[in-house]
C-alpha cells in the first residue's frame, strides 16, 4: 500500500506500518491514530479509502516527514559546520558527535576502518 508516496507493508498493523515513514516513530504513530480515531490493531491492507485520506491529511498537517525532514536535518548539520562549533567539527571529520569513545567502537561512523599495528620485525626464513 502507498501512503504519501511511501510503500508501507500491507500485512503489518497500521500502528507499526506508519513507522516505515521517515520522521514517524511509535509515539507519533499512536498520536496520529488517536487523532484520526483509527483502530491501531487494524492491518494496513484493511483500511478503507476514507481512513487512508484521514491519515494522509493528519500526517501532512502535523508532521515533517521524508524529504522535508531530511533537508532540515542536513541544514542543521551544515549550520553547525558553518559556525565551527565542536559538534560541527566532529561532523566534518566524520567522527562520533555525542561523546562516544573512539579508541574502539566508532566503526559505523568511520566507515568500518580496521587499522591494526603491524610488528616491526620480519620473520626470517630458515635455510
């Protein structure tokens, strides 16, 4: 099923299916469903067109989602880089921003770089 240009899974409960949209988490999903008075246990494929339009209107009115939200996040990071604050510098150098250690466990931010120290000694072949 498509909702606001995003494919959401048909077999999942609508409460969970809405979280497939970038910018809508479990809490926002529950809030939207209580606003529109749609049963959260209903499957996405069982929604009638009226309920789909209610969801669409509620999401467009109250939430920043997908492209618009990604653009806002990108602008915020760009602003941090421009004012050259600590967080901006960490973003620019592709390092963890929120105080995590970097001696170990910063693989995802650094792109899974594995640098190991190699011993200076070379093994000599026996004759």
